[in-house]
C-alpha cells in the first residue's frame, strides 16, 4: 500500500477545514497510508521586503527539508508547476505506483510559497491553479484530489 505524506507549513485554525481533512483521512485509509506533518509558519510582517521574505521562506524550508525522506518521490505544490486534470493526476499516481514508488511526499508551503531549496529537492512540481489559495484550503483540495484519484484508479464511481 502506497504511503502518502503531506508536509504542510502552518496549522489549520478553522474547524471546518480540520473536519474536512479528517473526513478525507478517513476515506483515504482504504487506499493508502496517509501521514500529515504540520510545520510552524513564520510570522510575516505586513511590509516585509524581499530579503526578509527570503529569510522567512528559508526558515520554513529548513523545517520542511528535515522531513523529506531519501526514498520518497517528492512533489512540491507550486503555482508554476505542471497542471493536470483529475484523470491525468490519477494516472500519474497510478504510474508512480507501477514504477515501484512506495512513498510520495507532497509539500505545501506557507503564505509566501516554497523556498528554492525545497523546489530543487522536489522530483516534480504540481500546480492546482494559477490562483493563490490559503494553505489550509490547499490541504483539503489536495486530499480530495488524491481521494478522487484512487477512486478512478480502482474503477469506482466519483463525482464529476
């Protein structure tokens, strides 16, 4: 059974997001072993300059990188990443499994995005939209797409 780890910067404060994450954790338990690692985000001042933002992303990157496993296939969620439709995303999950990948780690950055060191370590970059989403909502969207992907892979009905 595939292990999927989501490494995310920032805690989920809103109960409705936590409830949605818990629901997908439950649903996914029959398809994969899911682990969610939350790392603290750095406080970003309102008028942070470029150098300060880079320093914040670097600190978050250090926390993220300590969780990355050598044997894992690492996917960074990046606005500039490859965009898939749901069928292609499911196909990619299946292709990785067929190729013998047993552990996928998805990385969701903080409010400023991911530091270049994290992107350089990633095996792939995926974009869900050119729009920016709150990282809490992105966690729910990612879990939903992984769940939808497994339903498709297994030939089970899914909502279109």
